[in-house]
């Protein structure tokens, strides 16, 4: 009889570090202090700090139950009704690119999965091409391109001196990139800085991208969350499409419809002809099939019902304004609390200039650690806090934590 030796074949697998964003929620759950506050992940909470299921989502789900819809596999490219409305929501229903059949839309596994599809397309059809990402950016962008073996580098974006956009740096880095690079842009509500280019700056960005034959690649994860208006928040993308450029756009419904765990989003490639669009779509499907075969149906049906129905669509817009409005109110209250409590004369007005779900506080790693270790405020180590996870009632406490961390930790 052979005695089995208890040595794992996986002995050489090392422990992976916790995820810089989702790992924060894990640490938060483990904390037993009752003052604890989770400002890590960008997920909307009510004033009572509870997760929020939108009323329009509940209505759409009721409709689905009434209709007794089945659970058959979707086609590889996803639900046709979803793909139609998602491109229309992004580009505007009357956009000529849609009518000319120039948009290849494939339902993806939310924003992340859609970005991953596009990254695989770049790796296959543009070998050696580089993707330029903003410095800083959403942490997962680097992982997505690394795992897809797509080389990336950074363009200047945030200027800590002005706590604003380093527009000249951005333009010159995009200009200097090898011709035909992919330029990853946040459609609105830049994560983590909360700083977006102005409409005039977007025009100039489009100018240099066009001059250098670069390919704009938008990540749209917060449509509606920057201004409260779905159309206004899509204007950056629409500008590039109106100029006749070919554009990639990843969309997510995690935040604006609160469908985080349904994993619903899309990859859109606006092409120069319907013929090219058909071929690009066929290749996106070919990439998706061995990765996950076909996407889940539930969230796609919710989106199709809400966006495709004028009554529900209008109700959604109202709920979105409510969510965006609540974030603006806590943003103001946080600023007021910081300004009245901090007697050092520090100017906190940058908080009011930032938009979207987040505030980029400027706290460094040690200061962010102090926020968590001493004050039980969970946030990402780059100094980002999610205002969507903050209530009016907690603003004063948060202001105390920030002031202590900023002034007493170097
Ligand atoms: N793009 C950006 C810019 C982004 O902030 C997120 C999510 C996504 C894409 C992808 O979301 P999805 O759920 O795959 O559609 N950001 C938040 C959550 C996360 O990190 O996964 C966050 O930054 O907190």
C-alpha cells in the first residue's frame, strides 16, 4: 500500500494581495466598530447607508415575472433588445452611426467584461499597439490590459498642485504617443479624481487624437452620475462620433441602474462602415465564446425594459437625479464641515469642484491608513472616498477624521 504524501501540487502558488478596491469592502465587513464607514467601493447607498434597488428596476422585474420569460441561452452577442437600446442611450437614438449600421454592439459582463473584450480585440488585431491610460485611473484598467497582454503607458491627467486637470500635460503626452495608439478616456465623472475636461478641452483632445490617427477608447461607467443627465454625460463620446471617428466604448449599468451584481454592460465599436462593423462584431463574438460563451439575461432584460419604455425611462431619469442629487448634498455638507472645523486656513473647495461619486481627497497612503486604523473609515489607499457611501449624518465625523489625518500624519 502506498502512503500518500501530504504535499500539495499547488505549493508554489503564492498568496495574492487583496484587491485595492473590492478588498476594502472585505476589510470593512471584518471591522466590529460601530462608527465604521465604507467609502471604498463606488456603490450607491441611501441616507441610511443601505444598498438601493431602484423602483424602475423592481417594476421591470415584475413585468418580467408577469410575462413568464424563459431562461434559454442568449446569443453570444447578447439580448438584441438590450443591444439596441444601449447603443441608443449612449449615442442618441437619432445618431446617424446607428442608422447606418456602423455600430458593433455586444453585451458584455458589465463594464469590466466589456473592457476585457475590447482589450482582447486590440491584442489580436493591433499587435504591439499601446493603450494610453490616464494617471491616475481606475486601478483595474492596468490589470485588464496586463492580463490581455496589451502594452499600456500613462498620460498626465491630475495635477496635485492645482488639484485639477493637467490639460497641457495630457495633450502633449497624447501628441507624443506613437501614431495609432488607443487613448483610454473616461466618458464622464473621471475615477478616481472626479475631474473632467470642459467641453472646449474635449474638442482639443479630439483634435490631437484625430491628428495623430489615434483611436479613442471610452470607458463609460457613470453615465448620468456626473451631471444627473444621461445625455449631457454622453456628450464627450458623441463629440468624437459626430466627427466621424471610429470609437470604442465600454458601458456599464452597475452604477446608474444599480445593477452591480447583475453584470450588465456592453462593448460598442463605432466603425467607418456597416461592413467593418459586421466583421468587428463577429470577432467580438469569437472572443466571447471561449471566455464565457454568452452573457446573462436577467440584467439585460431589466435594461431593455427600462430604457425601451418611455414611462419607465422617465422614471429612471428622476431616480437618477435623486441619487446624483443626494451625492451633491453630502459633497456640500462635507465641504461645509471641513471648512468650519479646520482652523488652519486650508482651502477645501476642490471637493466642490469634483464631480460624480468620488472625492479625491489628496490624502496620502499613511494618512489614508490613519483614516482606517484610527477612525474606521474605509477608503482606497490613493486617497479616494466614495461620497455615494456617505450620509449627511456622518459628514461631521468624516471631517474630523480627514482633518486629523491631514494635519497630524505626514
Ligand atoms: N470603469 C470604471 C471607471 C469604474 O470605476 C468601474 C467600477 C468599472 C469600469 C467597472 O464596473 P462594472 O461593475 O464592471 O461595470 N468601479 C468601482 C467598482 C470596482 O472597482 O469594481 C469602483 O471604482 O469602486
